[in-house]
């Protein structure tokens, strides 16, 4: 298996690299336009602790929406599942990640799920802490434990760029404040959310996080339970149904793995009990998913027979 993983990973990266040309960098956060659209990297970590990495796997980028699985785990650990899901649902939307449309037409105006921006903003508002500083510290601390990377930090430029231009998220959040889903100060919640999205990671960090969720919440190196098993399972499930937004259906058919993307170009994916996978390729398709990352995952899933279905 080891040789096979290495071979197929390297082949997939080489064969699908040219797809970057049909994608685009995310432009609505201006600082993301500074990324190199040709970059492509990937890391796979297996349960025995072996690493398989290729391309620009050490390049750091902002985690963006991949952070939503981590804050969801923390919010459930802080508040319990019932409390978190009293404010949002479990259903995929079929709309884009930052869509406003369903908020008003729903009979009960709750975000459909925690992976779209509306739901993720509510999740962030539920992280416990005295003030934003303490909440951010708790979020980063949790990320450090999941990645075993003490060096994690925030990209200040991307954070400020999104803070300046994130008006659609403001619209979602103010709407949710009006209907009573958000109780805290909107700008405070958004500030925390933008910082969480600007945490810098590389493919190795993503593969480590993926491996924790793949391994029912247990760190493969220390044996420590970082996330309770029932939460890890729920998050894997929500990744399948909602992780790739309005491409979640086709991704399930083509790849068949729990995954979550971010507009920074990252994708996290996992093979339950077996592999944690982190990919980077900042050229995105029209749904906001890394175009090369999706292709590489499709190929790996086929070659290594990874689909969970
Ligand atoms: N920070 C981004 C936003 O809220 C994250 C979106 C994403 O990665 N899909 O718009």
C-alpha cells in the first residue's frame, strides 16, 4: 500500500496540475489574489504515522472554510449538540456557500447547516470565552492540538482584507441578528470568524486534522482523545453532506470521501480509520472548490479504492 500511495499521489499531482488554468483565485477577498494559481501540493498521513507528500506541500495558506469543521467540534464540545443544532440544521442547501436566499424564505429562519457561512458564523458565536481574545486563543489552541503544530498563526493581511470587504457575511450576520439567531454583537462575531478563517496552515497541518477526525477524535501519536468519538462521527457525516457546498453531491459520487474545502485553495479529506489528506491548489472552480485538489482526490479515490460508499 505504501508504495502505491506514493506513486498514485505523485502521478495525480503531475497529471492534473494543468487544470489550474481553468480555475480562478478567489477575488472577493482581495489579499487572496496574491496566491500563485499554479501552486499545487498534497500530503497524506496514514494511521501508522507514515507521510506521503508532494508538490508545494509546505506552502502556507489561509484555512478559510476548512476552519468550520474545527470550530463546529469546539462549539459542540462547549455547548452540546442540542444547543448548537437548535440554531441551525443538518441539511445541504444546493446553494453557494455565502448565499442569502434561504435565510428569508425558510419558515424558521435558521441556517441550513454549519458548513455554509451563515451556519459557521453562528457556530463561531457559540465558542465560549470571556471576550474575543479569549475565544480566539481557545480556537487557536484547539487548532494547535489537532495539528500538533505550536507555530500556527494568523495571516493579518488576509484577515484585514476580508474584514474590509466581507459585506455579504455582514448581511448574513445582521439578518441573523434581526431574527434572533445571533445574540452577540455582530461585528465582534465577524471579527472572530474572519480571524479563524485567516489561520495559516499547510497540507501537513490539514492532513493531521483530517487524521484526528478519521481516527474517531484520537491523536494517532499520543493516543489522546482530542474530540469525542460521537462528535468526530457527526463531523465526518456533515462533511459528506455539506462539505463541498453545492458540489457535495457530485463530489460524493466522484470521490466518496468526507471532505471540506476553503476559498484559500485548501481541501481536507479523510478515509475513515485509514488516511488524513490535505491538498492545496488556489485556483478554484465556480463553486469555490480547488479545481486541481478535486481532480487529485478523484484520481486518488479511484486508484486507491477509497470511496466509503
Ligand atoms: N472566509 C470566507 C468567507 O466567509 C470563507 C469561505 C470559504 O472558504 N468558502 O467568505
